[in-house]
C-alpha cells in the first residue's frame, strides 16, 4: 500500500476557522498531536452515500492511529484556491477526505469543488443522526444538533466510555453531556467570548471591544472588566452544567474542553478538566474507520 492509500484528510470547518489533520497508520508519520487507536468493535453507526468504500476495503490491513495536525486557517479563505493549494497542495492523494462543516452550504461546495479537482475525490461530510458510533442523540430533531457537537461526542464516547461532558469554546460556547451508555443528555449553547465582547461594544455607547484576557475576577479598568466578565460568565456556565449533570447521573462526569478559546477559559475552572484541542478531528477519524457498522 503506498502513502496515498494510507492517509485520510480530516477537516473541521468551524464558523471562524478551519482545523485539519492527516491521519496515518504509519508509525513514523511525524509529530502526533492527537491519537485514536484500536477503534472498539462496540462502536457503530451509519453513513450516507457510497460510504467510504475505499476505506472499508483497507480496514482489515490498516488501523489508522495518528493525526498529524496542520496549520489552521480562516474559514472564509476556503474560497481561495491559493490558500487551499498552499495548505494541501503538496499532500499526496488521500484515501478519503472526511469533513465536519458548520459554516454552510457555500463553504461545503467550495471545498468539494477543490477536492474533486485536485484529487478526483468526493469528500464525505459527517451528519448528525438519531444514533451511531455508540451515541444516542437526545435532540427531538437529531439533524439539528450541530455536526461538530455530534462528532465531538463520538470522539469522547470512543475514548472515554464513562460519563463525560464536552465543552466547545469557539464562536459559540456549547456544552453537551453523555452518560456511560452513550446517551446524549442534551446541551446548552451560549455566545462565545468574541461574540459577547463584540455585542457589548456594538450595543453600548461607551464600552470598547476587549480582546485581551484578564484572569482576575475584579478589574480596575473597562477593557479588563469586560474581559474578566466574559471569561467568568463562561467558566460559571460550565461549572453550573457540571453540577446539574452530576446531580442527574449521581456521579461527576469527566470534563473535556476543546475549541479555540479553551486555553483562555479552562484555567478559570475550579473543577478538574482535560484540554482536548483536536476532539472533532478525532471523532472524524472514528467515523472514517467504522463507516458501515449499524447499531
């Protein structure tokens, strides 16, 4: 099997930026910043379309176990052939391109066109389902659950079969909980740090836009007060959710924090947590490696 046949391009398209990585089975593939190894047979799910048949044909021989993380770039630059070529132009044709996209159909079509032109592949877009990969979606309309949240839950359940709370600190703050059986308990959505700060600046006469972070509760100037207030708001939301989940389950879940603002928010938490910066990419890898199992 050549290099092109042993790699997957994993793409996490968020509202603000694109994170990506190349998954490989090769033990010397480079600096591994995330890992998914030994996908458990208990995980299962369904995938639409001609479900990664090329991947299926190699799974008996290949256990993808490493993700080499690439440089993130702004979501809106997906429309630039120059940007995509600079990021991915030197990558040999991968076995498949697996995508989580919350940025809309236009962005999806632009990525699809570039991948088809470059490698002759149709990228596979993950979608939220009623159940799959060991996770049961709690939403009344399962497709309405953000696909990034769905994929992150799959990654969390795969790697942490006990109760877990996943917090994504991006343009929006999302909190989702799973019990030990993979049942989604629901979640919350709140404005992210940037959105809260921009809202204050845009909705008031005198308040500035605070871009820096301030890790003391009480500030003595306006920008620091806004930075502190928004950080404390998110930290308080997370801790309140953990208390509710603990009360509901009778045990405290593990707390996994991901997203671009996670390093700024997590230090304020007064409860144990783990930073999981590549959680969506890890979930895409689980999906790509187990495309044809049915619950």
